[in-house]
C-alpha cells in the first residue's frame, strides 16, 4: 500500500544524545515536511523539502537537522542542541506543495529521560 | 501575517447530536486555501477537505459539511448525527500558495460520548 512510514513509533533518549527519526514515502511525492506537535500547540513546521537535495528551515528548526538524498526519504535528526525535544513528530508529503493534500505518517513519539 | 484560530479547545457531545467546530482565519491575500484535517487516536492526520478562496460554496460529504464565509473569515465544520468514531482532534489550516507554509490552528479535541 502507498503511504508514509515513520519509525520508530516510540523512542527514548538520554539528554545529550542525538537521535534520528526515519520517514519514508512510496507515493512519489516531491515535497516532504516535518512537524512537531506539543499538547495544545497544534503543528509547528520544523523543516521542509520541495525537491531532492534541497530543504528549507521551518518555524522551529533550531536543534534539528535533515537530509534529502533520495526522493523517498527525509530523515530528521534531533540533536543535543534542541532544548526541549520531548514531543510527537509527524512527517508528511504532498504532490502539489502546500496547496495539495498532505499525507501524514503515524508519527514518532520522542521522550527524553 | 497569517493566522488560524480554533477557539474551541475541547468539545464533548452525546452520540447522534450535531456538532460544529469553528475556524477563523486571518490573511490579507486574496488567494488562499483552507483545509480541515482529522487526527484520530492512531496519530496520523487525515485530510478531510480543501477549499480555495474563490469558491464559497458550502460542501457536504455524508455527515460532514463545511460552511465557508469570507465575510466573517470563517470555515466551520459540522458533523451531523455524530458517532463515537468521530472522536478525534480536528485541525483547520491555511496556506497561500504552493511554496508557502501551512499554518495550522491549535486543534479542537472532540469527544463523542456513547
């Protein structure tokens, strides 16, 4: 089935450790996005990529990094520089940029111990 | 700057009641797109509808209906004869064009009580 796969679903990290969240899509979409969701805060954009080998910072990029070496993959690294990384992370893709329907993965819940 | 306000943080209704989720947006642009997404307990957001600023026709899809009014900058979502499966967080969102960002509201958590 076509869709977006995020892994791991749950992740625990010690303070000071980097962690990478995986996002893979088989929808042949050009655009991919990473959002962070905190209780009562809605979705905030971390990074987005409109095309392979290119990506832009969103509203809360500090402490995060991404790569887009393949069309299907858009991994997010949460670095030790991120002050409050405990959150729910959602990856999405679209065929028509932001005016098109976004397809979301089931998310990754990161907890920093 | 663009903004989306969902003033209702949480709503609880008894099954079979109708419920309306409010969405108010702000933008100075004349061309924009509005969306509604549903986030069930499984976590992934599911697309419900997209409406562009030039189409003010109301939309009905089964038990779901949307009322878009540019005069009040609102794009409200009504569920008729609610069901327990409608329990979820619902997000309203706004974008200007294909290269811009999507601005999400903070969401409304809807509880349908059996």
